[in-house]
């Protein structure tokens, strides 16, 4: 049953919603679309959330006539109240009819966001200011319902949702640990739309930074070679040999492998997570468990798509007319070198997953939790700069740690493409590089690799956000 106070607020909301359905009115400068006469008469809790009121109009307008009548509005409130009750019950773990500090902390932990009791207490205190009518320092069902019935519902999952990392940015490597997704997100198809948005963003980002990526591979392979071991000489040599379009050689296969790698890694991660979680339905993994599961999933994905990595390196280093297509490249490798050639450099590639995934995850979680501890009382949305900054720093550090192994992998992949070059093992290559070029030799090509980070991150984030809107992925 609805109380009298709630009915009064409904009627107020109905009048507001009707006013939004009719012709334009004079508007308040800071709130486009809000009638000036209404802005000053609305209660603060309503006037601050006019975008949410517009959401109510759209959600409740069943007959799509652009207006919200009383029956539609009452039906919307009834269904919304049911959702609020389900959410309250899921948070109220001891079933005492009240939400306390420990329950808020546990809920955030289950979503992969660890906060101390002190931070959870600050979150509760912030909620208490608006909801706790009886000053009990707990929130009962009626206080919860009365507050969220007409206010934007920033549930606990939103805090975790903002911090999805692995699908958001693409700096050329897909060795990050997959993000956690709730059962609701999986069942609704949200996950695949999110992954698709990330894949498209990665494709555009890699295409935009392909010249720097090809330059990196050249420097990795040719090392101190007098004609190709210098950044500007390598650029000039590539353009001179094949024209401006030569800078994009190998980009097609580099983009093509994003989709299968992302899908395989996500599916493998979910299966491994189920095995590790056991009977704890709905639970999420701890950070160290995510590292293990993510590393194993990454190894599985890399094992399946690794021949594409070899093809990418060969196509990147090819000379004009050497291969007519990706299929021709694969055919020539198979005929001249055999099937095993498609897995050259596999061992250092697998070993590189551990430092990359481990450091990336550790730094990202540290930065994320550091931000949450300092801003526990604020909005769940950390903002673009914080998200992009944390993701860029963690991924770059992970790439830096695994770079020597990536360089050795690339050289092993390219060995057969250089006439007369000996087929060296991983350890022999490592010793030769250190002996001939020093430790610095293990980081050949890292300059263009770092140069592409900022444009790659910028492009992937902008495209990712656009694709989320196109695919209907909520923020």
C-alpha cells in the first residue's frame, strides 16, 4: 500500500511530467528543458534530478504518446517499488529489515570493490543524511523506498561498473585480466555489447597507431642494424620501400585477431572462475584469484590465436610483393617451414602474460581503491580523467615489465623471414642481446611503443564511449 505522503509526491511528479510533455517553456539556464516557474517551486530532492524525471516519463510512457497519464505513472511506481524491494533484500544479508555498515562493506566487496569499515561508514553516513528519518544510523525498507522512489538509483553495481578496465582501453596488447560481470549483465546481453564496443574501439585505435606499431616491430627485430635500427631511418626506409601505405602493413591481421582473442579469453575466464568459485554462487574472485584466472584465460586465448600473431609479425616485416594476402603468407610459411613455425616465440609470449597481467591488475586495483578511499562520500562516477589515467598507467607499467619477453618473441617469430639467420632459442637470444647490445637492447622499440600510448588510449576511449551509446550500453 502507498502512504498519503507518497501519493502527494506522486501528484507533484505527475504535474512535472505532464509539463515536460507539452510545448517548450522559458527555461532555467542551468537546467535545459525545465520550465522556469517549476524550477523554483520544486522540492530540492526533485529539482536536482530533472534528468531522472525525464527518464520516468520515457520509462512509464507505455503507449508512446509522449505523455505520462496517471495510470501509467502509478504502474511505473508499482513496478519500480518492486525492484527497490528486491534490491533492498539482496543488500539486507542478515534479513533484519535494516541496512548497516557491515552489509554495505560486504556488498561492495562482492562487486570487487574493497573498502574499509571506515569508508563503508562514510557511505552509510552520506545515505543517512537523506534517508534515516528516525536517526538510528541504519536504513530500513520504508526509508530506502521513500528516498529512491523519486531519486536516481545509484546502486552498488554502478560503483563497480564505472571501473570496468579491460574492455575500455587498447594500447596494442590484450593481456589484461578480464573484468568481473554480474549474472544480470550476462543474462541481459550487456556483456557482449560491452565487449563489442571494446573490440570496435580497439580496431580503430590500432589502425590509427599502426605506423608506430610497425616501427616498433622493425626496431625490435633489427636492433642495432645501421640502416634500420634508428627511428627516423626505419621510417624513411619503410616509406621508401613501399610508399606511405607501407606504414600500415600487418594492421589487418592485428585488427582481425581482436574479436576471437577477446571472446575466447572471456569465455575461458568465466569457466575458470566457476571452477575456482565452486559452490559460492554469485560470488566474485579476490584480486589474487582474478590474477590466476586471468593469466590462465589469457594463456588459453593466446594459444588459440597465436598463429595470427606470427602472421602479423611476418606481414609487418614483409617487402613489397613478398605476400599477396594473409592466406598467401600462411601458405608460404606452412610449405617452407611447417606447422611448428606458427608457434615460434610461443614460450616467451606465455611467460610475458604473468608480469603483464600481474602488474597491470595490481597497479589498477591499487589506484582504484586509493581513489575510492579518498572519495567514498562522493559520486560513484570517478570521471574520464581518473578512469583513463588509471588504465593507462597500469597497462603501460605491465607492458614495460613484459617488454623484454615481447621483444624476444618478435625476434623468434621473424627469424625465418631473414635469409641466413640462425634459428636461436629463447635463452640464446636473450644472452646474445645482452652481450651485444646490453640491457638496453632488451628495450629496442620501446620509444615508439610509448609514443603510441596517448593517441591509442584517446582514440579507443572516444570510440568506446560512442559505441556504447550506439549499442545501447548504459553508463
